[in-house]
């Protein structure tokens, strides 16, 4: 987890997207993430006490109302961070 101070989060600054980005270690396999999704689902299904930790993005995007009933329906605990 990376904790960014509130004053830094709210600061305004000029930003220009770079034309190239070099991220060592980031090697996406393309757009086919179905296998990874199945692996995550299997791991959650096999977990004795599955918990989903949702960050501030789910709250600020107002997705909390959609996520919470789904997780309660399937029996998972949602822990907002």
C-alpha cells in the first residue's frame, strides 16, 4: 500500500504525458485476462475466509453500492480501506 498525504493528493500541477514509458517488469499478456480472472475466482472459492479489500477508488466512484450487495450475496466480506 502507498499512502499519499492529502495535501499532495489535492495539489494542482502541470503534467504532460510522456511519449514513451519504460516500466521494467510490466509485461502485459495482451487483452485476454480471462485466465487470470478464472484463477482469481478459483482462489477466492477455495479460500476459507475470503475477503475483498476495496480501496478509496470504489468509494469515490460510488461503486460501493454495487459491490457490497454482490459480495454479500456470494458470502464474501468487503473491507473498505
